[in-house]
C-alpha cells in the first residue's frame, strides 16, 4: 500500500537503462530468428542458444509487425547498499503484475488522500490506454478499427484477475482458445452475430500451449492453426512467439555484450555479477568459496539460510563431472549484498534455477539470510525450492 519512492533523477536513470536494454534485446530477437549475426561473430555461444528450450525454431524467418518483438516487458530491479541499481532478470514472454500496481495506486489514494499529489508522484492510470494504442498499431492491415482480443487460459489461471481487469480497462473482448478458430490462415472469434476476424491477440498463454498443431498436442488452451495465421502475417501476437530465448537465465549473462554489440554502448544498468562455469578461474572461485554460498537448483536444500554440507559436496561433484560447455552447464553467482526493491531485507535472491538447461545451477551468496528473504525466494523459485 505504501509505495517505495524513487526520485525523478533515479527514475530517469532507470528509464534510460531499461530502454537501452530492451532495444538491444529486441534487436537480439530479430537477429536470432533471421541472420544470427551475433552467433556468427561469436558474441554468444551458438550451442547455448541451440540448447535453450525457448528458442523456437518454428518462428525462424517469421517477420513481425514493425520488427517489434518485445511489446510488454517486466524488468526486475534490485538496489545495492550503495544505491546502485542492477538488473535482476528480464521477463519478455507474458509478464504479469501491472494490474496490481494500478489497483494498489487506487487503494493508496483512498487510504492516504493527498499523499501522492502532495509528493508529485507521476500518474500511472493511463497504462491501459497506452497498451491499447500499442496493440491497435500492430494490426497487420491498415484498418481504422482492428479487432484486438486478450487470450486467457481461463478462470483457473493465477493471473486471471489481471486478464479481466486489462480487458475491461481497454474495452477489448476476453477470449479463451475455444472462442477462436482459424480458417484459411485467418483467426476468427465466435460471436452471437457470427464469426469476426481478429487482427491482434494479446496472449497470456505460454508459447507451448498456443497451437496444439505446432507445439504441445495435448494443449486445450490454444487455437489449432494459430501459428499458420501468424506465419502468414494475418494476425499479430503480443508478445511475439519465441521471446523466451532472450530472457533465458543463461543468456542473461550476455545481455551487456548484446548492448555493446548492437548499440555500441555500455550498459547503463549493469547485470548482477555473474560467472559462467565455462571459465576455469570462475569455477575455482566457486569451489574456494562454496561454504559461503547457497546453491539453488536441483539441490535446493537450505537450513536457516545455510546450504547443507552434503548438498555442497554434491554440487561440487556435479560441477566437476559435467562436461563443461554452455549447453551443459551455466552457473550464476553474486558476491555482493543487495536490497530488493520489493522491500525484503538484505538478501540475494538474484538468480534462479534455469529449468531449460538441464545442468544449469544457480548460486547466491547470502550472509544475512532472514526468514522474510526465505519467503521471497520460495515464491520466486517455486518448485526449485524444497523444505
């Protein structure tokens, strides 16, 4: 209810940094699904991308409207004890949570009338309008009033409140997969007046469930034939299909290099200090300091913030015996204390298990591991955390 206040200068820095990062990530997605110049120039290991479960070969060569892949993003920030902002992770597939921010602002206004206006906090209630304008602009054809729909998995999805909230605020229909069909490579919505063509789909369904003819055949959430309409350019999908390769936890380590490669600029907002187990020196550093670190991943067993010695030994053996290559093993480590912008006290829930690379291990150094930090990590890690 009581927001964390950022000054205008702090926000200006964050805004510039996030714009720069998203521009580079968007260029990376365009490149990786076309010329793949960044792989040919060996800025990013090709086998790292090839081993990523969210690299979607089915959309290779597909052109998207305005070459825009990342329409909506959720960039997680943390702030160090010295005030430096770091990027924790990128969410470029189906980021969620904006409705809670909007609703919290309204609640704050009611509980503390005048507080936000007196502090000159910037407005955020125009977000649905901005989002709607972006969606309309993506229509494949030049139409004065294109049909935009929000595709939801249904009422049992944990973010269903947000789906209904945004659809209502934007004045667009909320549909499930069973409400849509594809005919002659065009998407139609079933209505009481008959079929109506849909030009833009704001999807809140993961890639693998979008089209049972292309991805998971057991999916009852998607629309059979949707990808054929997408390839033909008859429907725009927001966010673009295949974005997961850009927010993969192993690819995360290379984002500063992407910024330098595509924009010839230094990253304004740095990554959390990250090391790869391809590097022998980094690997030795991990072994030398493992007793000070907590390893989350397939081990994920923590007691009072300290990883059990038996689990540490298992992690060491696993790292030693895995054939160390970018497709087999990535290890992300931090060596600083941070304070989460979400309000949890000093902790380092900085990098989480990558469930797409089979041997990806995450290590975080946590000298001040408190109970509330455990809750944050448990929520973030999901099935990767066991107690």
